[in-house]
C-alpha cells in the first residue's frame, strides 16, 4: 500500500517538475506565460542623455534687468 502510494507520488512529482521546467522557448507557451523571466546577462545602460558636447542652462536671476509680462 505505502509502496504504491510512494510510486504514484514520485510519478506526479516528476510530471509537475516537467511542467515547471517548460517555458516559452521549449514549449508552445507564449512568453507572457513564463513563470520565471530570465534577465539578460548584460543589462542595457541607463536611458539618460546621449554623449556629446555639454549643454548650457540659463538660470533665473535674483535681480533681472527687464521684467516682461506675458499673458498667453
């Protein structure tokens, strides 16, 4: 009795492990159904500014020469 139960549980365990090992690359599943998504080995660099010449920024002055009022 116990040996039969043990054998059935081993078969069920093997089947479930096979399901866990399947992903979109080795089965018919779409990529959205992958349980554990693998990350790329080398992540892309940050999405910041591209290289090139440094820019200049205009800052607000504490004492401006002229004040222009714009209502648009």
